[in-house]
C-alpha cells in the first residue's frame, strides 16, 4: 500500500514522539537515587538506607554511638544502641558495677543478685536463716526460707505439733488444718464425724458423703424408689 505525503509526515511525527518518550523514560529510570548520609549504607533491597554499625539514626543523619565504660553495642536500630555487660546495670545513663554481698550470687540476667540457700536478703546483705525446731530449710528464694516438718504447723517463728483427731490422718499441705478425715468420715469443727449412710445408698467418691443407688433418688436424708 502506498502512503500519501501527508500520511508519511504524520507517521514520522509519531515515530519522533515515541523515541522522545523512550529516551525520557530511560533517563528517568537511570536517574541516581538520593545517596545515603555519611556513616550509612543503602539497603540491599528496596529504597532507603541504614546506619553503619556503631551509629544510630537521628533525623536524617547517622550519629556515632558513644559507649560508656563496661558497655557493648547492642545492634539495635532504636534506643541507646548499647547495653551493659554481665554484672553491671544501667544507672544514670552509665553502667554501674553490681555489688554482690557475701553468701549471694548473680542471677542469670546478670543484673541482680540472690542469696544462697540458707540465707535471706536483708537490705543489701544476706543473713542466715534461723530454722526453728521441727523445721527444715527450703529452696524457695522468698518468704521465711523454712518450713515445718510433717506433723507440725508454722506459728510465727515456731513449728507447733498438729493435734490429730480420731479417724484422721496427716496431709502434706502447709496450709489448713494439716489433716483430713478417713474415708467414711467428714470434718466438723476439729473432729471427724462418721458419715451416716441411709438404706439404698453408698459413700460418694470423696468418701465424705453419700449418694443413692440407681434408680433410687434422694429425698431429704433418705433414698426412695422411683
């Protein structure tokens, strides 16, 4: 097909415009990104930049991190950018040595101390635990640090014997009465009363009450047929 002169001129103008757009687009694509500030590096993926190790972002700049004594760079992007060594703790924007008293040790965090077994914290010291007669040391790091032997109950700083009623036995609980009733008995006050089981009934699973045989049902203190 043979084109007219006017058609050829229009075609040439379109080609020129397309070439211009391609060149402009290529130039825009190749335009250099904004360079990172001093002591920073461009991110490996995406736009933007990160401060180099030992620097932290402050506004649009990277400020050097000034380490106090007994501290190390934490690598955190925000905050101070440093943490105290084990055995030191943050005080007034510095790292202060933790003074561990006698008979104590640093815990796993390295920021505080605990008393050894057999000692209790008293201010900034660890004092020996006074275990009463019929008592023993515990491994708990809180409270009195001792407990009473089985058959005794704590009363202030002493261990007093538990008064065991008839038809009862000692428990290992450190609270309550320290005893419980045998099966078939229930606690009433400080004694164990025998459970009165009516006809057509049996002791319940806990042994301190009763329930009717199937298919009987409870009516008052007895069991009646359905």
